[in-house]
């Protein structure tokens, strides 16, 4: 994928479903292509980065770093994301750190958007801003549900028997 076809790629993303054509065009004008190789850390938990990503191909693990145990740092995989998923939603909260670590599990291609630029577009066009934020809330909602499922799983009798 090249920068020239960001618009066509964005149109195919679930994030853009039901967006007005002018909103898709506006968002696409802010998008760039990003590529990450296997095991590349896209962003770290707590890192102040203002980028929002829509995965086009490949798989990304969202992880939480757990406190050190026996000198080894444990990682809890909260969610596995693939094509059509968004990550880095906290870019809409400029100046706030990321809640998870994102790591490419294989070759990943994504559309990337600068949070400050998208927020400015939201401020300039309330219709675009509302549509974008509704979709961003969907990303947040899915992330909260995935985290909830992980927490419940950790406290299941099976997990306790396994020593998790």
C-alpha cells in the first residue's frame, strides 16, 4: 500500500463504515502508511505518543506489563488485534500515556493518524468530530470488554489451579 491509496484503504476499514464520504476523505487526508516487523514494539505502556492506528494487515498484541516476579517481568496479553481493528485510541487524549503496550506479532501494515491533527479537525467540523468520536468510543468499548474478559479469566478456578 502506498500513500496514494490511503483513501481507498480507509474506505474498506470497519472504522469508516457509515462515515459520510466527506468525513472519509478528510480522515484519509491525515493518514499515512506505517509498517512494523515481527516483535516490533509499536508503543509502550505509559508512553506519551499521539498516534492512532487502523490495522490493515497483520496481527498486534496489546499487552500489560505486570510487576517483576523473580527478576522476570511478566506480560499479560489483553487482546490480539488484526485487520480492521484500531489501536492507540488514547491519542485523542493528547498528553496522556498509552494504557497498554502494542507489539507486532508478524508483519503489520496500518494507517496511522496524528492525534493532535485529528482533534483539530474534530474541533473545526463538529459533524466530523462527532462521527470520529463515536467510532473511537467503539474501539474503547471493545478494549474494556477484552480487559474485563482477561481479568475474569485470571481469577477462574482453572487459572488458579494452573498458578496464574
